[in-house]
C-alpha cells in the first residue's frame, strides 16, 4: 500500500505539470481522476456527471441540484461545486470497478454453472457480493474522490493551484489500496515511475543513456527468474511458476530437485516426494530409488 501511495504521489506530481507525462500515461490517469486537475486544461474540460437511468424523486433531484450549485474555489476548473465533484468521482469509479470485477468473477464461474445449472442464481449472487468486486469498487472510488477532495481543500487553504498538491493528494488517495491490495499493481506502478524519472533525467542530461539497456535489463531479470525456477521454485510467485510449468509442457516441474537439496536451497520444497522414473539403460551413478 505504501509503495503504491508513494509511486502515485510521484505520478500525480507530474500529472499537474505541463508536459509532465507522455500522452498515453496522461490519458490513463485522466480517465481515472478526471481532466479538471490538468494544468494544460486552462478552461477545464466539463466533468461528466454520473447519470441515473431511473427516475429520481423530487427530493433526491433537488438534493443533487443543490450539490451541483455548491461553492467552488475560483481556481477549481470542474464544472459544478466541489462537493458534487468529489462525490461524482467516487460514484463513477466505484461502479466501474465493481462492474468490471463482478463480470470477471461471473465469467470465472461459467464452467461450474455448466456442471450445476440448477444453481446458476447462486453463482450470480456470489458474483454480486464478492469481496473482490466490492474491494475494487471502493478502491477506485476512493482513489478518485480522495484525490479530488485533497486538491480542492488545498486550493481553498493555499489560495493557489500547485503541482505540490498533486504530490500530497496522490499519496493520500493511494492509501485507498488498503481495500484492494495488489503487490503486482504496486510494483508495476513503482517501476514505471522509476522509468519515467530515468528518462526525464536522460532528457535533462543528468544521467547517461545506455544503448540496448532494456534488452540487458530483460536478460538479467530472466536469468535470475530461471535460476530461481531451478533451485528455489518455492520462492517464485505461484502465478509465474505455473506459467513456466505450462510453457515447458510440465518439464520444469519434472526436474529431480531432490538431488540438489544438498546445496541447502530446499529445492524440492514444492514437490518433496517427487522422484522421476529413470530408464536404467541411461543410468550411470544415479540411483534408481531415492536414498
């Protein structure tokens, strides 16, 4: 959570800088956080409000209209009041995250539904109340709304809009990952930020550029991972280990790691009882049975 929060702080610092990010990254962040915090958008792009397809009661409609007309700072570029801006960010991202994860969870239960079609409603209900679905919804909802709230509060208190606001708001909103913890997302964002800072340093002439550096980095990383796959597969991420096993048609799994346990790597920890069926015609000093 802290890695993600710190990394997001760096990203949102550049987000509020003119030409701080490339167009692809900026578009992705604009989709989640909205365009109103971009420095480049002097006039502010209109914020799309979450609209309900159902008819609202007069009291509810009056409440929404009151939020839209709530006060906002003169430097705020969002279309309606600050309260509406913050709540709209939460609702929009919550339903987006909840809907995506619910759909993925439901799709994952399709094989089970074919085996037990009578219980299809149970699978559907479990998809709706899945903790992952609710967690992703709350995570994305708070990610956007906390960022907007902190930016608005800082504008009111400091009476100016500054890129430092993105740094502070990015860190606080990043803490929302506590509701949807993912080391993969956190590490990906962290290393992409390092890449961003490195290339900014290259452009500024403060750090050297290494030709074919990406290929060299990939080669070193692959060497480390494959070394672990032989000697310490239990220290690899399970998803990556399963990927390697399938990639090699299960041959990686069938290595006799018990004969290298003597190197104190606990190499056979995943498969302590596995011993291959050797063909005696091709044996020299390797025993037929484990000793």
